[in-house]
C-alpha cells in the first residue's frame, strides 16, 4: 500500500509538469504553495517495572510524517505514514489516508461543515488531543483500555456550531474546534481501527457532540459526549457500546478536564464472558495542567480509575501520573513524567515508569 501511495504521488507530480521552463516553474511554485509536509515524533528514555519485570530502554512511540495537498479552499487530501516498532523490528503503516471536502461557510447555526472519506479520524481523539496535549505520556484514557482508536476506514461528517471563535475571543489562545457554541463529528466505520484488518461485516456508528454552554462569555468551558455503537472486531460480533462524557475548562494559565465512561465490550471483541457476551465497564479520569507561559513550562497530573465486571467479580485498577514539560519551540517539548498503575482486583504488583521524552512537532 505504501509503495502504491508513493507511485501515485510521483505520477501526480509528473502529470502536473509542463514542457516550457516558465510553465514548469509556475507549476512547481503552485504545488509548493498548496502542499504541506509535517512531522510528529515521540522519542523516549524510560526505566521502570511491569508484569514482565524491570526495564531500562530507549524507544520511539510515534513517528508520523504527513503530506497535505490543498488545491482549493473546499478540498484537502491527506496521507500520514506511521513509523513504529513491533516484535519484528521497525515497520510502516498508514495512519490516515483520506480526501476531505469542506464548505467554507460561516453562519450563526453551522460553520465549516466537512466530510472525510477513506482512512479517517474517529470523532473523539482529534478533539481530546487538543484539550490534553500529553499523548506523549501514553495512550489516552479510552485507547489505553481498548475502547477506541483514533483512525478507521469509513466516512465522517463534522462541523462547528455557531460562528467561529477568534483568538481574541478565546483568552488570547488559538481556539480549536472553534465554534462559538460547540462542534460535532459523526461517522460510520469498519470498526477495526487502523491497526487491524476488519474481521466481520459489521459497521460501527460513532458520534461526538461538544457544547460551549456559555458561548462567547466563557469559551473555555466545554461539555462533550461520545457515543460508540457496534460490534467488536471478531467473527462472533459481541457488543461494543461506549458512552463517554468529558467536561473541560481551558484558560491561558490552567486546564481542568473530568471524564467518565460506561458501556460494554471493546474494539477487539476480547472482553467477553464464557457465553460470548460483552463485559460491562465503568471508568473515570481527571487531568489538570498548570501553565507557566513566562518560562514556557507546564506542570500536569492525571488520575484514572477503571473497572471491568467479570463473571467472577471485578478487574479494577487505578493510575497516577505527574509530570512537567518545557516547550522550546512552538509545540516541540521536553517532557518528564512518573507513571504508576495499581491493580486492585485481582491484586497484583504495581507497574511504574519514569520517562524522559522529546516531542518534535513541525
């Protein structure tokens, strides 16, 4: 697939060329003007202990290279390649590959409506990643427990509720998903996520609705709801149902986010009982960030609690994270954190790690 993608990009560039030198120069200038190349890399040194014993190693958990082509205001093509490490060494896979149609519209009801088709965003993590900037520490709450992934094959519709917020109207911060009264995203997907092949014919519906209840008078306050309804990605098709609520408040000097999730089953279809029925779950997460913009530094902490209800009782755990980040160039940062997870039922030794990380975002 990656070889095919490379050939397709090369053919596109060749077809856009012209015989004359001046026309060729103009075509290249036009292409460069409408093309962006981006990188997002997470590199770590970590030491700690888990169920396999002590460890002390360097690692890379994200190696994204993104190509965006925006020939008009209403269309964008995107490809993101992910370099990752598996049991056999280094490998490449596609994270995103889609075309996005966008209507450059701004009204008092709906603004910036768009449609993605292909290997697209799922509704939640693109939003949560703009609230909690510390995906570099570990997977987000729902992903960590196998309840959702950030990309999948399918179709997604999104938009803003109300007119667009400005930077001046958002405490001087650049707004994300910047509808005055909120934003939304919903779609239909294979349900396997970008890391797996589809194992059944079921399609999964996902939708996110975010509201700014006080609108332009307190734009940092947002309430977000996620719904996922479908079947786990196995032939037996156990239920996969997620309800998630996130209440967040963003300010130039701090961020608070409270999250709760309830449902049954998981994306892989592995959380089932002896009868093949999906297991219920319940979880909560709290995240706090203290921002010190005068020294380009943030302090952050997170606490998670999660429970699976099994036939014999519960599987229950909690997790505590504390850390600090220094931003040396835009979103490029050095991050240090301590992460501890306790297993409460059944009781097991705690897993812990200390990480020194480098985030490159260009």
